[in-house]
């Protein structure tokens, strides 16, 4: 077992945690304002796809990254209009965004690159650069975001309003805060951050976009957010925990054998993170308190 | 007013969704198409331009459509549940040959082929039996490849190239078809160097495993950490992550890459020139072309059509991109083994046989 706990495992965990950190922080803004964001998966995909296309066309990862963020913002705006303006059910509208982003990139890449669902590969020279033994610039950015988000949520007027709107929108409204405008801002911010997580997948970790490449990471990020009780610093640890677990499942495969000499079945190894999540959620975390107004559209009293 | 906008929004969303998920070409039969042989092909989830397995099948039918006077229609299902309706739609319209691409369509074709006994079917990577589970179905041509034989040869090349004596294998979904690649590869490697170590890893256990290049890259990196210097991928788009991983280790002083990857299905030598040792190609295109030709010439035969090294159904790819990476001595050794496999002197274990 000890040979598994190496420096490379830590680096692998950091690489795997990076998209989760971006996305979970995005979810934090949205959910703290009282809007459930199950669309994180779809927002990651739109960020990943747009970043890959823009980087391929412009041969510049930084511009590509920004384009990804912009696409995330636009998609999140559509989601915000549906759930804030028209008070659509947040889970259903979020799921619709996820479905849309499973199909839309496929349609566009089919029309533009004559391929179903994936973009051409981007040359290594035009990807987000790596530092210190393959830690991406995006990973460093993700870690820097934690104190920034903490500061924004707890030390700025915007953060105070955000928390107030998520806990008690009527009181916030009475205090003169425009609840829905703040929720728009929060949801769009969540789109930008989730798209950053997706962009890291396509132009940081890999070199192309493939259909549905987020592979459930948006939902893992949501789980990390709940595990962290919607607080920025615990989000970092929750995401690192999931990253470490995934890194471990990668390292364990084929390295540890059963006493009988056979390999441990892959299926068994792959359930380890999820089983641990259930144990941790049920046993150690205690009561997980969501923002009180989560999922409830705000209607101004007339 | 608000309700009307809500309603409109729902309609727009619904239409976008249905368009995004099922891009299906029209299957209207016009008068001038009467009397011609009609061929329908249903692709796998990867889609017809995946630059790999499905693309090879598409290439095969298109070549056939050029050479013979046939009507060709195709469907790219957006999700696994739309495969069966697509197949049945072709059957209802009286197509002469319906081709299913990929092992996942096996159970579906099993049902459809029973309902339409007078229509010819062909399936790639799958086998369809009668109800007794033994006799091959008469109206279905099961096109299967002896991937283990081709994998054996690339395993030999990998073992000869490896300096560390450690090899990696990145599989997509953990299924018997992919085990076939892994065992053939390992046996080939061991035939060159009995002490060689092979790490077989899989991306996942669901069909998302074919589209997760991030995880493919992490698996390849962890294998390289354990000493692997040649990695064989059989993981669809996830395998492209392994290509990125070996590129990250750059080229040595002599201008040759430090780590190598072996491509799969199509010739992927040109994906990252210099880093790709070879590709284990599966001539799906030829197999599909031949079955269309048989239908046109009224010589269609159901049952198993097995494509091994003997018919060049599987092979290792050599071209300009990897000419310098593989020495003539390596090729001589591999060609010898190829002859022995064809003659039956070397038996490569088929992981799907039991």
C-alpha cells in the first residue's frame, strides 16, 4: 500500500481535483443565492467545447479559455431566465441544459468539422501550459480562487447580500436588495466558473473535446459542494478528497492483487470513491444545512 | 402573456433537444430508387466520423455505394434507445441489407432479425445465434475480427521497442471484447521477453468510458510512473488522452520519443507523428464492403465471417510516420510470428472464447 502514496499520486489528485474545484465554486455562488444548479454538468460541457473550438481556431489557449467562460455565462443566463424570470422547476430546467449540451456540441462539430461530437486535436504548443511536474496553470488558478471566493462570500457587501438572498429573500428584499438581479449575477458567475472547469478538461488536461467528456464530473462537483456544506474552504478539501480517490482508483488498478493472485475487478475498484462518499456523508459530516431558500423562486409581494 | 412565453420556451427547448439528439438522414424512397438494392447502416454511439471504428465502416459502405448501383441510407443514433427504432424503420421500408455497427447492437439485432426473416442483416463485432444459442442465424452475417492476433503482433513490436521491460495497456470499457486486445498484446510481448511486465488498465465500466480522454491520460501517466514506455490503447476517444501523455515526455537526445503509444482500429500513426509506434488496424471497411458486394451479387451468406491475420482483417500499420521507429529486424521477427499464427503453429488465446 505504501508504494501507492507517492508524490505522483498527489500530483494526479491535484490534476483530477482541478475541474471539480472550479465547478463546485461555481455551484457555490448559484446555490448560496438560492438557485439549485444541477446544470453544472452541461455548463462544463459548453465551456469545454467552446474553449476547444476557439483554441483550435485562434491558436491561443488564453483567448480560448475566455471564449469558454463567455459561452458558460451565456448558457447560464438562459438557465437563469428560465428559473428566475419564468420560475421553471430548477431541477427540470437544469436537466434540460445538461441534455442540450450532450447534443448541441455534436451538432455543431458535425457541421463545422465533419465529425460527430469531437473537435480536431489541438497542438501541444497551444494548450494551457504546465508547470512543476505537470501541474497546469489552470490548477494554480483554481487554488488561488479558493481564498478569493472566501473573501467575496464573507467579506464583501456582495457576499453578504448573496447569503441573505439565499437564506431569507423576503428580508433581503425588505432591506432594499434586488433579489432577482442578485440571483442572475450568481447564476451567471456559476456558469463562468463551471465553464472554466470544462475548459480545463478540453484544453488543459486533454487536447480536444469529445462528446460528453465531463463524464459526470459536474455531479461529483455538486456532491463535493454538499459535502463541504456550501463553504469555500471545505470545498477545496472535498474536491481534493474526490480527486485523491479517483487518483487512487487509477493507481490501484492492476497494482494490488487479491490473496489468490487475481486482479481486483475494475468494477469493484471504481465503486470505492462512491462508497466512501456515502460513508463520509452519512457518518462524519453530521447535518448538512442547505441555504434555506434553495430551490424556491422569489415572488415579490405586491 | 407570461404563460404564453413559458409555453413557447418549452416548445423551442423541446425542438432543440430532439434535433440535437437524433441527427437522422431522410429515408424517403423515391420512384427512381425502385428496383435498386437498398442498404441501411446504423452506427454506434461514436458516430460515423469518429476517425476510428465507425469511420472505417462508413468508408466501407461509401466505397460500395460508388462501385455498385445501390441506395445507401444511414442513421447516427443519439443514444442507445434510438438504435432499435432506426433498425426497424429500415426493415419496415423493405431494405435489402441492414448493417449494425458495434457489439452493443447485438441484442437489438437479435430481436429485429427474428421479426424480419427475409431481410439480410450484418453486424460488426457481434454474433447472432438462433434461439438454441448454437447455430448462427441464417439471415445475419456476423462480421468478427481476430483482434487478439493483431494485438499479439503489436505486443511483439512493443516488447522489442521497450527499454524498461514494462508495458501499458489502456482499455476503454471493461468488457470481454477489450480483454481480447489485452491478452493478445500481453502474449505477444511475453513471446519476445518472458520477463516483461504489462499493466492492463480500464477507463470505466459504462459507455462513458469511450469518451473520457482526461482519465485515459491519467491512466497512461500512472503506467509511465510505474516504468511503462510503450502503451497500447483500445479505448476510443479516451485513448487519445494516452497520446497526450506520451507526448508530454517529449523526445530524447537522438530525436526519438522517450515513450510510445500504439493506436487502434484505424491507422492512428499520424495523430502524433513520432510518438505512435504503430496501430493495430481492423479492416472494418473491407469487411463491410464485401458484405454489400455479396448482397449485390446475390451471394449473401449468413453466419460467421471471421477476419484474422490470414485475410489481413487485422494488421499492424506501417507508414511514413513510423518507418524510422521500427527496424527491419523487428519486422522480420513479427512477420515470422504472423506466418506461424496463420499456419496455426502459434495459438493466441481468445479472451472471448470462454
